[in-house]
RNA sequence: GCGUCCGUAGCUCAGUUGGAUAGAGCACCAGGCUUCGAACCUGGUGGUCGGGGGUUCGAGUCCCUCCGGGCGCGCCA
């Protein structure tokens, strides 16, 4: 509808130009928006105000001229000038009623807007290191990324959902060492556990499974493990040095093949755990991309060579640097360390190149807010590789801070004391968690009140929306109990009987639903969909309380049920975008 | 210190690429179920949009500055 009005106004502008009433110019810029105030009609256009200056004319006078030139449309009841020069449009009953038919014809595709011109896009989200269970912070990234991907798809993009698995790197080695130490403990070898090790119970579980498979084959006596290690932090030394030495010791004692077995025991367990966790959270991926594969496939060296050949690399202090400052980053970045090992950033560059090599027109990264320092260097890397940095988009998701009894809950993965996503789901359910996470703007901090969430109180707006859906379902059950049935054709034929204020309001919201999806997609904001659902639910609850649906008048009843059915459909569609169920009873 | 995100009602937050009289939930006050599900609805109280400048027909929204907060600034991942 918004598009239609835009076309009408554009046509009027072009006509005025053709007849010399307006000076020629480029594609005119103006907006068509939904009004906030009903007295201002349904849509408002600001074209006259924006063009008045260039035309050297009074805005209201210009608006009048536009109005006189405006092509007729049976979907527009009337248009009028208001305020400083707005043109307000009132949509016709025909238009409103038409939206009902579209909803019920397109069903679960209503709101979808496939267009050839939409980009293909890869959305990478969560990508937590597989060294432990996901916690509630990852949950927000998961809910946001999954919903965003759904919305982009509905808007017509071709979407690939991707998880970057950090299956290489030091953190994973620390996990491997932690697993091995727990394994030794289970075998009766008492070894001091490092300050920097992973202390969660799941590590013991992994060790137990490892021991069940491998027996005591990987056991070494205590002195071999600990002799000559530099002191740990609590022993007056440095925890990083200590744990690195421990990793080196493990590698040496076990040998590369057996070390890999221990390493993979940790990796495989954690990855399986994450996959299951996200699956139960309604989050699905098209691709789990292995960081290690970038090294083994030669992608990392290929990326480095590419940057070298373009003259963006430099050797300094024995290391290889990417000259990121020439692309606006605040400092140059090391890609290959003095010891010959590539950095994490080297993998990032290779992965970035890989994404665009696979043909995506746009790559969206969903990062935690603590990664915002990466934006500049990734954009720099893109430029260095010859990729337009505008095709790379980074969405930051702010932290979710847990509150319990009014106090902040402190979290630390290493210490093993944190609230996991799995615990959260168990306490509030996946639906509430998914909705709660995306209710607020993703670039806004989220206060997550655990007590409130645990209590399953109806303060949680997800119930409000789901209840509206269940209420419509209840209406149709009630209908059957009364021995009546719903005749869709009769409802369709009687649509003009829908004249109540609340009915018009509901039809207006249904009409505007595709615009909600479009706005959410363009702003990368699932929260717009969540708010749209609340608005629609609110309008329905008001309607339900004000107007009886199951009336004796058969055609009127059919018309109202026709509307209710459309409302239910849109509620279900919106909930699906957010990965929330649409229950028939509650 | 530099960079970055943010500051809207007592609390938690919306506010659609600058639009008309700044909204919702919770809380508080007053009402509504012998009638389709009260997990709901109707009405009311509550604001110098952190402060101050600027841009223009028009600013919660854009620019500058100050105040207050989150996060980031390793040859870590």
C-alpha cells in the first residue's frame, strides 16, 4: 500500500514537471509513512514540504497542486492537505477488505515479499568457541540471528545461516589440557588443576567418556606431567605461561595422535552439545564452518598471498603485518607471528574471502558487543582483498545482563559458574526466551530478570501475543460446540459488514503487516516484528472485548470470523519469524 | 587517554530513513466476567526525551560540546 501511494505521488510530480508547473530534476526524494494519529488518515506524504524550497513555492500550495494532479485509485478513499503541507491519505474500505482476502489466500506466505533484485546473504551468528556450554549471552545472539535470518528470507533474500566453529586455537588447547587433567584424576593420578583451566563439571563428563573409550592408555604419572612447569598464578607465577607449558607438556607426553584424540574429545562433545542446545532453541544452521579447515585447505595461505600480492603486507620485527591503517584501522595487525604461527585474524581474513568467493553479495556478521573493535579491521581486510566493505555488515548484539533478586549475576565461563542457555530454557521455556531476547533493540542492553522469567508471570509479553492466537482458536472451537460451522466463501462475500472501529483498526494492521516485515528486514531489527505482534494482539483483544463474534446473524458472524482467521494467520506468521510457537490452547 | 554504543514516565523499554499533541507494559487509582477464554478490556495519575548550543518549515531522531554509563583498545582467542 505504501508503495502504491508512493507511485501515485511520483506520478503527480512527473505530470507537474511535464506541464512545466515544477522545474525538472532528479528522482524526487520523499517519504510515505503510516500516520500515528488517526485524524491524519492512514498514510502521510511529505513530498510538498521537501520540494517546496527547490520549486520556490509555498508547501501547502504545492501540496494542493499535487492533490489536483494525483491519479485516482479505488484503493484510496480520499486525500487531503494538513499541517505544514502533508498530504494525508485515507485508504478505502475496498482496500482494507482486500487485505483480508490476501491474508487468507497467501496464508503462511502473507508478509513474504520475494523480489528478484534481493541480495543473497550469509548470516553468521553465535559462533561461540566450542569449549563449553552456551550461556545466556550467546542465547541473545542466537535469538537475534535466527530471527533476523528468517525475516530477511521473508523479505525475499536468499539466506545462508552459518556458524563459524573455532576448532583451532589456544582456547581449545586449554580445553584439551583441562580434559586430560580430569581424565588423569579419574585414573587416580592427582595433578594440580591450573588456574586458567576450564573448571566446569562438563569437563569431568568429557574426561569420563574419554576414559570409557580409551581406558588408562593415556595415563602418565604425576611427576612427568608437572615436573619443571613454571609456577601458576596462585603459586606466584603467570597463569598464561603456566597453562601454555602444560599444553606443551601434554602434547609431548601424549604424542600428536593421542593429543588429537583428547583434543577432539573436548571439541566433539562441546560442539554436539551446542548443536543440540540450539536445535532445541529452534535455531537451525545451513552450514557449520570449521576454522581449522581454512588452514588445512590452504585458504589461509591463499588469503595471505592475495594481500601480499596487492602490497598490503609488511615484515616487521620478524612478524608479518597487514597494513590495516591504510584502510582506516587504528593500527596494523599481525597475521603471522614471529614464531611462524598464524593469528586468529589470519583465519578471519581467509574466512571473509571464502564467504565472498562462494558468491554471496552480502555477509552479515552478528557479534557480541565486546567484538566491536573488530569492525574496523574486518572492513580493512575486505578493502585489502579488493572487496567493497559495504558488502560486509556487522551487527552488534549488546549484552544481556542477568538480574536475580535485584542483583547482577556475575558470570565466568572458566570458573564454571554461569547460567547456561539450557538452564534458561528449562526455567522459562524456549518461547518466552526467544521473544524476550528480541523484544528490545539488539543494540540496547538487556536486563534479564531471572526471578520474573522463572515465575512465568504474564508480565512476559509473549503470553499476550500467544493468548491472542489461542483466543481465535478458542472461537472456532466454540463455534463447533454450538453446532455452527465457518463458511469461508460466505465470510469473504460479507466482508463489507466489517465496519466497527476495532474492525477497521484490525484490517489496517493486517494491511500494514508486509511493511512491518520489510521495515524489520531493512533495519535488521526483529524487534519491529515483535512490536508489530504486540500491536496486532492488543487490537484484537480490544476487538474481542468490544464486539461479539459468534452472533446469531449468520453472514455477520461469517464476516467477523473471516477477520479473526486472518488475524490468527498473521499472528502465526509473525511468531514463526521469531521462532516462537503459536499455541491453540494455553 | 583514544575509539565505539547508549542516556526517553517511579521501573523495564518503544518511537518506522527528521514529521503533526512523545507512546506501551509494570507499578499506582477507578471500573468491567449468570453472556464467544479476565493470561483480557475501559478510563485516570505520571515527561525540562541527561544539560547546553547549532542545522531547518519542523529535532527524542542529524552536528558540536559537556555530564553520566556499557564495551573495546595484545605477535589472546
